[in-house]
C-alpha cells in the first residue's frame, strides 16, 4: 500500500487562525488508476 502525504492548513474564517488538533482523512476508491 502506498502512503501519500498532503500538507496544508485549515484556517478559521472568523479568527484567521489555524484549527488545532484537526485530523482530515481522504480515501481513494481507485476508480481510474490503481495506485
């Protein structure tokens, strides 16, 4: 299984600060390319 890392920031639109301790997961269903 290949592991991909996506790096970015989630910013609160009201405070303009980062959101602490947030975990986001993305799942690939291999619809087009089997990676």
